[in-house]
C-alpha cells in the first residue's frame, strides 16, 4: 500500500470507531477484509489510528474546520495527525484511486487551545492539574505518545541478563528498565515477542514497568497466603508468584477475564487457585486490590477510555473502589497487609480514597504510598500499602 491507501484505510477505521465500534474490533475487521495489506501496512494503519485517538483534540485543531469530504471526522483526525507529524500532506491526500480527496480551502490548521492542546476533556484539566502539580504539562505531553513495549522477566526461572541474551537470539533487542528490577524495554523486534520461544516458555510476560514496580513493593514472603482480588488477566498475580513461594488465589468480578490465567500460570511454573468467592478461604496475609478505575494513567495504551470517561462514570468508579476496599479489609488477617492500586492520576481515586478508607476503619495504618508516571518510563500508577494491627 502507498501512503494515500494507508490514510484512506485509517479514515475508514476511525469513522467506525467514532460510530461506536471498539478500536481493536474495527482494526481486526479491516485486516480480515484487506488481505492485500502487508504487515508493514497493517502496522502503519494501526499507528495512524491510535495516534489519532491519543491526539484527538489537537489533531482536529490541526485539521481546521474541514472533516467532511466523504470521510467524516475520521478524515479530519488523519489529516491532523499527519500535520502533527510534519508529513507532506500532498503525498497522502492526492485524490488518486483509493486515496482521500485533496484538501479543501476550509481545511486550514489552527492552534489548539486550553485542554485541547493537552488532548484531554475540558472537565478533567482542573483535577489533573491538582494531582500532577508542576508535572502536569510534561506528563500530559508524554501521554499523547505511544507507550513503550515493556517485558517482565520471570526471575523465578531466568535472570534479567539471561533473558536479554535469549531475546536477542530471537531478534528482539531489550535493555533494562530503571523502574523495576524485573523490567526490560524492547527497543526493536517488538512484533516478534508473541511468536518467540522465550515468551511461549513463560520466561517473560508483557507488563508495564510501573505495574511491575507496584508488585515489587509488596512485602511478600515464602508461605504467605495471598489474594489478588481484582485479578483481570492475572499479570500481577503471576508477578507476585515469581517473587516468593505463595499460596495464590485470584478473583475477578468478571471471571472471563481470568480465562487464560491457568494456562499462563502453568507456563510460568506457578499454581494459582481461581475463586468465585474468595471469602470462603479468608483470611489472607495479603490482599491486592488493583481496582477498576478511570485508567487515566494508561491512556497511552487505551486512548478510547479517555473520551469515554464522564464525571458520572468517575463518581461510580470511586464508589465501587470504596466497596472493594471494604470487602478486602474484611478478608485481611490481623497483622496482614492490604495493597491498593490504580492506574490513575486522579486524587479522587488515589489519596482521597485511602484517606476515606482509614477514616472508616479503625486499627488500620498507611505504611507507604507511591505514585509512578510516564516521566519515569511507566504508566501512571498509584499504590498504597495498608497494615492491619
């Protein structure tokens, strides 16, 4: 495919996403219907689509008042992203067969202002500025870009140095990541990871560096009975299992999210009990609650979530987070630990949530808390470790 064909494909996919289709589903459907597209074409189209979703507001500003011309808002987003990249627009919008129509006079760029320059909804700018302080501008700039590909080394089975060598033998260049002693950043060969033996043998897993750092901060010791209460796909469950010999239980409100966890655990050389009702095996020495949240810290990976978040949705999430914390507290042994984590920047989901919990529950103290972010090379994460007397 030539550049105009890639632009046309991205426009078509973005129009479907803006009409309500999930991004991954729209990309998959296009790929199945476009057998002529090679791997480089698919990657280029995917990058255009996700850059447009991350930089939606500033891209629309760069597109000007246009956006019709048979492409809807998808056309404006692609045009804006290409201008943000500094591309020669005439090479992409050349009016040839299967290409977007040439630009109209109305498609004149303008400067993004206020929240649109940071590619966030207007209502989120004040709470994000409050939470991030002097880091607001650089963090928001970083969140407009692609996240790095990070691997977690299963150090129960291989050292980080040996993993680097094994991955290099498969054409994947990695370097140690400073945020976590188990983390590697893939510098090249990223698309070879999932098909390689190192990954298939459970020696490495895909996991953000900040997510790894959260687990490394837990006081895990051999013999502990541990519950991952909001396990999802089980990334943190497996990371905990690599740190110590634990009795591991995983639970999620949506059991389907854990469908692959048994297979992944076996691949990593671990045993994990999946439980629909973890209360039956309580109490636990440590309960990890990586709660449902706004996802504001992971917008680089899930830019759709940024535009779907509303004040009402945030209020519902903070209510759910409080319920999960109370449930976890009831299952934590005396003298045990409750770990709270979000992939969010917002105080309402982080510090305020912890303070409200401590006010509701006598006998609990905060042992530590920590924020992580893209300026350290990871997603935006918050973690707090609470101890029960």
